[in-house]
C-alpha cells in the first residue's frame, strides 16, 4: 500500500496561501480534519522543536479517522541538534546545569538527561500508539553527522531508547551513501531493523547533501521530498521555510514513480511524504502524485 502525505498541515505559509484551506477553516481542529479528508498520513514537524503535551497528541488522534497514520519527527535534542532549553518541559529544565538554563541553544550531552528526555518523548506519544495511528519516529540527523562507527552506535542508542517504536533515519551528509560506505550502511540498518529514508534534495556535486538513492531496509519504504531549491538550501540566517520553497513539476514527479512502485512491491507499507512545505507546494505536489499513482 502507498500512502502520500506532507510533513506539516500547520505551516503558516500554507495557511496564508489560500490554495488549500477554504476560508471557513480557521481553527486547529478544522485544519486537521480538513487535511485528513484529503490524505491518510502526515508527518509532524513541530515535535522537532518541542516535546508536545500529551493532550495535544490525544487531540491529533481524536480528530482524525481510524485509519490515519502520524509520523513523528524526533525532538532535536535526540538527534544531536542544538535546542532552546525553554522548549523542554518545566520539570526537565530544572535538571539542566545552571550555566545552560539561560542560553539560547544548548546540546544535551549528559547521558542520564538524554534518556529522561527520550522517555518523556515516547510517553506523550501514547495516545497514537494506543489508537494504532503511530507510524515511525523520524530521526533526521544533522549535516555534521558523518558516517563513522561512533555515529552508528548513536543510532542504535536512539533505537533502544524508543523502546520498540519503529524509527526511520534520514542522513544529511553524503558520506553515508558513498560507494565505499553504502552497502555497510544498508547492512547495518537491515540487521537492526531501522527504516532508511530515501530523500530528495538539491545537489551540489559534493557531500554537502545526499543523492536520491531509493532503498528498502525494513517492511516500510519511506520517501521524503524536500524540493530542489538549490539557491537557498545551504544559506544561513534565512527563515527555514524558504529552503523548502520549491514546487516539483509533473515531469519531476513522474521521475519518482518507478522507484516508488519498485520499493512498494517489496514493502508492507510505503509512505511518500512531501517536505517542500512553503506555501501550498507540498499539498499540491502530494495531491498531484496521488493522481499519477491512481490513488
């Protein structure tokens, strides 16, 4: 089965574009219900920035149909990114060293605190687990996360801390998919039953990004399309959404179909997620691809 969706239903530029939500759709509840009337799956991006309240997660489940699937992007602290300490729950902020509490960004290095954060993260996902609406937790590692033994161990730690919740990994540095590394990377992911994410993003002829390299390592095939905004992708100091300001052409969408169909024949579930979430590009591309696939 192939399910197509986007990596956000709440992106401000989407809401303001007027290309997807009708004028009468103004509340968070109405937006999610409207989105779920067009798609059967979504990836939640906001969980990368902060751990949500369990009530919020319960409302996601309550407002969507029985067969709807949520994929959850891992909180930034769990993927080695810097986080704003204020995005931690209040009781966890108290566990930070005094020198870190007022900083703008910190990196969680303390193993005990790291494990506590991971436990809190999976605890809030319980409503989705209970209702069988939780797909995978998406671990998108940073560009400085290169292929090496210690980082393989880090991935295993992430899998262990999710306590049986399926995880999917996305690499953002080309070292993971070089001819020298790629087979050992896929062997590792298959051995430990970790889903590999096939990503599409701008190419520079270097290891700064990863190539489009479709492959299957578990029963789940997962595609993530970021767009090809080569001009903005590597820029610093710009609004994040501008990196994803790109709408795929029909010819570009058609070029993905053979890979999607090939992996879907071997996979139990195939998810095709559009992360070019600036304006209505993601939803428009997702709806168009569904037409092309005959969904």
